[in-house]
């Protein structure tokens, strides 16, 4: 009887895990997504595949500490001041990490990518991507200043296409826009303090942005052909999960 119950328990556990994936468990790929060619860029446990970036304006050397710690002290042009950001304190282990000048801390907390401490910055992939559909969930406050960069050249984390999260960018590239490439035709809002979903497609010069199921931008632009994916931290809080990418091949 004990053996049969044990086997039944294992079967139930396997079924529950599979059901959880099908129901949209965080930071996993469903069987259907795997069949479609999606790859998981964040495993929910570590920052493997991500690394810091310190642009020349923030420090020399072009690198920053260990992999998994993101990075940029200098604010991007037009960025809002960070007063009142009230960042979360870093965990003791992260706080002891030696970082390059201008580097910011990033941690995995409860299956979420989240920055901590005073330095603002970027967390970028270690690989370049050209043509793809990217999905990412984010949660942030009403007054956030953040974005997701795609096709961002390795040597400079400020360039590339920034898919804007911030609702009040000074030049009018607000939520759902791509900075210096295309503005939305009307106001689009993310849900503050709730999970939001971005789907970003880059196929040649064709760029499409979808926020929470609504298309915010559909443009053609050929400034950048490939590069890194970078998560931006310019004002706390900001958290990310479910970062998935499906390459587009022709």
C-alpha cells in the first residue's frame, strides 16, 4: 500500500507541475511554447545569461562586477531625477559584491528580477539578438522611470531601441513608444502596482509594441539591426519576470 501511494504521489506531483506550466506558472515554458521555439531568458532563480554594463560616461573599462549585477550610474538623456525613489536595501550577500564605478545592484527575489540600492542602471543579456518576438512582465509604481531596450549595442547601454515604460518622458516618448523612433498616437497606460505584459517584435525594420494586449506602436525603422536586451532601472520600484524570446527566421 505504501509503495502504491508513493507512486500515486509522484504521478500527482508530475501532473500538478505540468498543469502549473499549462496554467501559466512564472518563468517556465509550456510545452506549446517550447514547440513554437520560445527560449527562456530568465529562469526565475539566477541571473545566468545577464551581466552588467558600465558605459563610458559612467566609468572606464566597459564592464561591471560579476555577471548578474546590472549597471549604469549616469542617467540617460531626458531622465527624471531620482529623488523620492526609496530603493529597497540590497541583501547582505549582494551588498558585499565589489562593483565597477557606476554599477547598480540587481537581485532575484521571489522569482523576480529586481534592483536594489541607490545606484540606478541596466541589466543586459550576454548575447545579441536580431529578429525576434520578446515577452516580458513588469510591475512598477505610477511614477516609474523604466524601459526595455532591444538591439542595444554591446559597447553602449544607452543606445538601441528603448520601449518606454515611463509615462512622462520629456520629449513625449511615453508608455508604449520607442524612444527616438516612434511615438504612440494616443496615451497608453500601464497598471501601476500590478503586473503588466509587453510583447515586442523586431523583424528587420518592422517594430511592433503590444502592451497588455493592445498594440501601441507599429513602425518601420532601421537604426539598429541587432544587439542586447537591457532592463532599465531609473526609479524604484521596478520588477520583471517571464522574460521569453522567440527568434524569427526567414
